[in-house]
C-alpha cells in the first residue's frame, strides 16, 4: 500500500530523486573513504615515520569530510523538499476526491475519519518518505560500500562481516518483532484508560447521580493495571535492546582484533588495514541497525497509506452527465415520481414509491416522525444522493441529466444543522451569491428575522463568525442560515427543519416575510411543529418511508390518521384549532 | 459502513479529544510545540521525584548499576587499545633480529637516520625482539575486554528493567490517585473549566509525565556519567588531545543552538500551517453539502490550495533545517576525528603516545558527543514534563467536596417529602442565583418547573442531588437535612434523566442496567419496552448488544434520550428527576413515552423540567421560575386562569414549541454549556 502510493506520487519527482541518489552515493563514498585514509596514515605515515604524509593525508581527510557534509545537506534538502511535495500532492488529491463525493460516500466514511485521513495519515506517509529519502537510502549504499571496502582492505577478514551483520539484524529484528504486538496492545490499553477517564469527566453527573463511583473506580483500576502491564513488557524489551546491540558491536571489534592479529602475524595484512577494517565494520553495523529500526515505522505508515488509498479509490455515486440538459431559467417546479431510495446494502429502503409535485409559488410541507425519511427526501433534490429507482425532476429535467453546477444554482438549502463557516456574517451570507451587495444582504437578514441582532453586533455585517457558528446562539445560527439561502435568490428552497429553534412568534413573522420573496419559487419545508406547516399549500405525511397522506391541513385531519396523531401529540394545537 | 473506520482510528479520534482537534497540529511534531515553561521548576521537579518515593531502594540500585556499567564501558576502549599495542609491537618485534635488545634496535634505527621510528620503538611495550605478536597476551587482554563488555551489558540490562518497573509503578499510582481525586472533586470544579482542558490534563499530561520520567531518569544519569567518564579517560590518555576534543563541545553547542533556534520558528510555522490546513479541511468536510449546493467547491479548492502550499513550504523548511543538524554534527565529529588522527599519528611517530592509545582516544571522542547532545535535549523534555506535572498536581491539590458527615443518618424507606427551607445558592459569589427559596413537595406529588433558560431550573434539581453545596438554608428529605445523609445514600434514592444524554461506551444493555448492576435481562427488557427503546433496538444490527461509541453518533439524539429514560426507569428510585427528558424526541414518540413516564411517576415524588408546556398539564404543582426565583406556583388550570407569567408563556407557545429563542439544540449542548446549567 505504502509502496504503491509513494511510487505514484513520487513519479513526478524522478529528476530530483536521481540527484538525491547521486548525492547520497557521494556522501556515502566520502564517509567510507575516511577510515581507509586513516589506515594509510598509520601504515604509510606512523609506521614509517613520514610526518609529511600524515599531514597531507589529514588535509585530504578534511576535504573529504567537507564533501561529505555538503552532499548530505544537499540530499537532506532535496529529501525534505520532495517529501513535503509528496505530502502536498497527496493531501490535495484526497481533498479533491472528497470534494467529488456525494453525501452518501461522506456519511459512509464519516467526516471525522475523512479529516484525519487527509491530515494525520498524510503527515504519517510524508514523515516516512522523508526518513526513507534522508536516511534509509544511504543505509544499503553504506552496507554495500562498507562491505566492498572491507573486503578490499582485507578479503580474509570479510567473513566477520558475514557473521556480524546477520547476527545484529536477527537480534534487533527479534526484539522488534516481539515489541510490535506490545506496542499495539499498549496503544489499545492507553486508549481504554483515557476513554474511561473521558467518560468519568463528561458523565460526572450521571456517575454520581447513579452512585457508581465505586464501579467506575474498579473499571479504571482494571484498565490502569492492564496498561501498566503492557508498558512494563515494552519497557523490558527496550531495556534489552540497547545492551544486546552494544555487546554485538563490541564483540565484533574484539573479533576483528584477534583474527586480524592472526593475519598480520602471517604477513597477510597491515596494521592500518586492521584499524580501517574495524571502522568499516562499525559503519556497516550502524547502517544495519538504522535500517532495522526505521523499518519499524513502515507498518504504521502502511496503514495510513491504505486508509488514504481507500478514499482515493472510492468513486462518487453521483456522476455528472456527459451531455447535460439545461434547466430552464425562471420559475421551476420540483417533482418526485415513484422515488425509492435505499442505502447500498441496507435491508429496507428509506423511501418507497414517493411521489410529489411542487409548483413554483407554492409551499409543500413534509411531516413525519424521526426516521421517516424526510431529510433523505429533501437531499434527493440537489442530488446529495441519487434515487435507487424513480425520478426527481427540477424544471422538468431529471436531476441526473443536469449539470450539477446548474442544478445547484437553482437551489437554496437550509440544512437541519445550520452550519456556518468561519469568517464574518457577510462572508457567510455571500456564500449564496458572491456578488451580492450589502443592501441585498440586509434585505435577506430582514426577511430571515436576523436584522435586529446583526445590527446590534458591534461590527454589523463584518462581525466575526467562528467555525461552525459556535459563537452565535442556535436560533441566530438558524436565521443566518436561512438568510444565506435567501441571498442566493434560488428557484427552489429546501428548508430542513429550519425553524425548530425559533419561537412561534418569530417563526410566524419569518414565514410571513418569506412569502413575497418566494412567490416564484417552489418551497419544500420539513418541520416538526404543526403550526409551521398549517398554512402550506400541500402537506405530505411520511411514515416509515411511505407517503401515508397528502393534502391541506383540513383535508388531512379528515383523511390521515397518522397526521391526526401528530397533531394530537402537540396537544395545545387542539385548542388552537 | 463500520469496517471503513478501524477501531484504532476511532480510538485515535477519541483520544485526541475536542481540544486536540481544535488545536489541530500534527501528531508527531513534538519538537514544534511551543515549549511550555513550568511555573515553578525546582519545587515541582522535587515533587515529581517525591512521587518515586516508594521506589527509593530501586532507584538507588539503578544509580549503582548505571555507575557500574558506565565505568566498565569507559575502560573498555583503553584496554582494547592495549590489544592494538600488542599487535603493533608484534609487527615491530618480528622486524628486529632475535637476541638484539629493544634499545639496540632503536640505536640501529637512529644510526640509519630513522630517528622517529626509533623514538617510537624506544617507548613501546610488549616488544620481544625476533618474535611476532604475543598471542597469549593478546588473547588474555581480549578476553578481559569481552568480559568487561558483557558485564557492562548485564548491568545495563538490570538497570533498564528495574527503572522501567519503578517508573511504570509510579505512573500507575499517579493515575490511580488522579482518578480517585476526580471522584472527590466537587461539581463546580468540572463546570469551571472546559471539559477538553481537564481531559487533556488527566490523559495527555500524565502520559507526558510518564514519558519524561522514563527518558530523563534512564538517559540523563547515564549520559552525564558517560560524559564525565569519557572526558576523564581522554584526559588520562592525552591531555593535549583532550583539550582539542573538548574544544568541540562549545562549538557543537553553539551550532546546535543556532540551528535549533532557526528550526524552532519554522516548526512553529509548520504547526500553524497544519492547523490552518486542518481548519479548511474540517470546515469543508463538515459543511460538505452546503459547499456543494452553494456551488463553492472551486472556492474551497482555491482556499485549500493556498493553505496547502503554505504548509508545504513550512514543512519543507522545518524538515530541512532540523534535518541538517545531524550532518553538521557529523561534520564536527569528523573534523575532530581528522585532527586527532593527524596529531595522534604525529605523537605516535615521536613515541609520545602509543597507537593503541590513539585508537582508544578516537573511540572515546566519538562516544562522548552523543550523550552530550542527549543531555542538551533533555532540558526541553524536563521542562515540558515538569510543566505537565504541575497541571496534574493542580488537580490533586484542588479542594475536595465536603466529606460525608460521620454521623450520617440512615433513613429507612423514603416517603419522598422534599422541603427547601430558605435556600440560597449562586455559582459565582457576585451573581446571586437562587435566593431565600422555600418549597415543600409532598410524597407522590409531581412538580413541574418551567421558565426561560438560565432561570435556575436545572440548578434547583441539582441542589436536591447535592451536586452543589448551598450558600444558605437547607434542603430536607423526609425531614432529614440532606447534608446529614451520605451522598451515596441520598443519590441512590433519586433517579434522574438529564438534559445531557450521557451514555458510556458500552452496549445498550449495559447502559440501561447502569443504574442497577444486578438487574436481570428480563428487567432490562421490561424497562426498554416501557420506554420505547425496544422498538428501535430491533432495527439495530446487534440489537441490545449494539456498542454505543464515545460520541454515541451511531444512534440519534432522540434514541439516546430514550435510553437514558430506560436507565432511570430500571433504577426505580423513590424520587425522580426529569430534566428535559424528552426534548430530542419527536412529539408523537414523546406522547407514547409520556404514558410510560406517568406510570413511573405515579407513586413517586417527581420533579419535571420541561420546555414543552404540553407535557406538564397533569402536574400537581407547576413552578414558574425567573432569575432564580419562583414567580408563580399552582396547578395548570389555576395558573392559566391567573393570567400571569405562565399564561404568557403558554400563549407564546400555543403549538408546543420551544420557549427560548436562544435555546441551544440538544446536539450542541455539550459544547456550548459552560456552567452545566
């Protein structure tokens, strides 16, 4: 997964990557050359008393060091640049892909996971890519080069490399392999410790009211013990890792000295070569250790890459038509013809054979209990979902045949959760129409019964709005969302339970003000409150995804028992009627 | 659906919590976090160490083992140098004809003009003319070295194992104490700060303390000892070379500090950029349908591209600068190596030093830079660890709720007579809320409380549960002051359904049984049927075994509320408090639940807070509250006839709508309610 993702996204950076490879090679060769020079200082300088040679060789060593640091820093730069570019590109791909998703894919994944996939998971992959480019690339070079140089120094000792390298790799590998499941267990147990604490804090009232402190304490103690147990297991393995590595390093050095001495005695080797060989062996072992430790990061990044791929590999269920039909300008009607909608894999459909016709200039209300399918029905109009069977027509055009941009330009939506974007009141209202004048904004606010409180804000239209609109009250948020939809001057308005946070008087004023503005528009309203819909031109009653009645308030009171139940449940209504 | 979200990921989302999400930084760039300064470093650090008190013996053993292993590791290279000398001497010895003494050989060399080699030879040990390498001596030395290294490794191993045990036990105790403390903290403490903040203290901060403790204790000691040991060995071998090697310390320090300073600002920038990108992503994904329907995708793409580019740039800079620290250090190390190799070579050739000593010296000089940088980086870690510890200590030091009275009265079967006598209460001293309130509720009565948001309705019922302590007056239950009862005794008589539909992360069955752990499956089922939970549970894939996740977003707000009602139903207490119990349930379902609730209320004293006035018609007494005072009381009919505040409320609400303009929708209640009222 990780490989596929990085291969795809690194492809455009072939040139800098080649340069990086060359630079790493240069740096590796330079650092490999140093021990050999040092060996020559001993053999050709110290042993024969040639001071001038020692100084000359020292100067060369200095130059080689400079080359090495320059090449490494240049390689680091390219590595940082390339991995940051990869991060940017992947992030942007994920973002664009999610932008194409319909509401269906979005709810299938869920916004929180999509957010973490496009941020944390990408960071994870970017980090590993950097590590790889900056360090892992040089590890095999160092290994191969080190072995080559060591063999060149003395072929007779090279069997030591063949023993030490696997010994280290196996030892470190074994420790890591044993550590990985513990790490997972630790993550899980730290999560459960934190989850219990979180529950105790957020649910403090309930815990205390139900006198469950002792049970909670016990629940926490179990989690805490489990966590401490795994942490200890990990700690013990960690404690093992360092001494084992040191012992292998030191034993190798001792072995080089012993077997080297044997070869020197036989006249097969010089003492400088021995020193150099020792240095090479250490370098080789270091790079093996680096590579093994770094490979620990790969499984985690691989999971992240998989999660990213999953998003990138998901196609939107809503496609733009290749040959779009234009929706006529001017007033349009909305029609549902025998619409059935089911979530993929679900047993029962959410909507079954629903038909309704909303003419421009009329208001159609949809009522029903929670879970009756009202919100799903509204979502079909702007193609947030596509019907399973049947047709949704706007202005006589099947919404699947229209260009989505064209379709959306006809629709003003006020969703159930009146989400506002960070910015100002004005920037939120201009979501509906970027070119709207301030006067138009005020007009929309007036209709939405939001003028007073916006005027009361010290900065008026320019008052800041926090992400989600959390700095204004629920009722204000709802009215701003209504104003935002009005600014778009759409031909179709969809109000999804948009008046729930308003008191009855404001609700009534708003509906009165709305009437003239929407006289050419088809208005669809989902509502809980009977008073909100009592004057609608037609009311559609949904129950379990099926239309069980439609008509005016009076008609339905006579013909639709479900409607009567709804009305009666709002008892006070009886008295008013 | 659910297989798309791995368990791990859900946990991760949960772990980060609201505070972390809002901050929105990258999870790994700990270096980039603006370093937090502790308030009072020394006392707090001492207190952290005191936490380790019970592990005193172990800690001393760790210190002893560390000293031992560092010393052994330090003498290793020096002895290994002797081995090199033996080999070198053997090389020379084989070149001298047998029978000639070392001095004679040196004189011969001088005679041939090779003064330098002669000087070297003159001071060399282990040279036996005519003989090669002394393998028995070499073998002995190498075995000693091997032994030393093995023992050092063993000591290290024991030290590591002991330390990890001590640290983990200490953290275990700290966690336990903090959790214990949470149970003793008064509710205003929880209300007084954002939940995310408190949560972060008990989770992230404790984790951070654990990590810093583990790392500083294991590394700081060894690193410091190693530096000292290595420097002493170097000075012992060659003071001249030691001076040269030590010169690199300030250079290294200066360079790392310079780079560190530069990278710090880049990391802050990266942190900021990441937050901004996350902000755009969060907003666009959360408002997905709006972005689409309002045709703003292109705009969002542009916005994202700008932030994404900024992040690209920032993360490149940060990565590059921090990435160049290592090569730079390596370069300094190499310079050091070159200088020592050259000067050492010259000294060997003049006989001032042996080759083995140079060899050993090079090893020492390579080994002492690493612990040095470790000590330097430890300073930051300690700072942030102590800062975290201070935040944890702040919880441990917070004043606790009044302990239960020792002579707590045990009341027999409660009848349920509740009386408020001249009760005063306020959350903040300067803003009185409830003043001189008197109220008597007879057993079995249903009391409804209505009024605008902030009138003190929830506060009033919380006082009965003794969530808050009164400023004046007293509340009695069947004539006994509730402060004379244990909290356990008091609360186990009261069942409550809160506005806040809190459920814990377990199955639906476990959640219903929360109030009565000994309930049978039949009891649970009965409660579920009575409260209409049974109806929707069957539509869920796992029925009663459906696990509610932490955000409980796998069932609707209305369904959550029904479960909380079932929970109270099952607890079957003698006093019932229903605070907006059905606010998220649609009116038709509510009507059905009402019937169940009236069965539940029939023989119990009940307090009902309701938004929808339609739900309280049959209450025995209706209290209308405004600004902490009861402004009107009476039956439904009486109050309507009186034409006072209740009648006005009623008129405004003729369709059973929400009373308050600024009422916060149930979904957001948790985030937006600072005082838990």
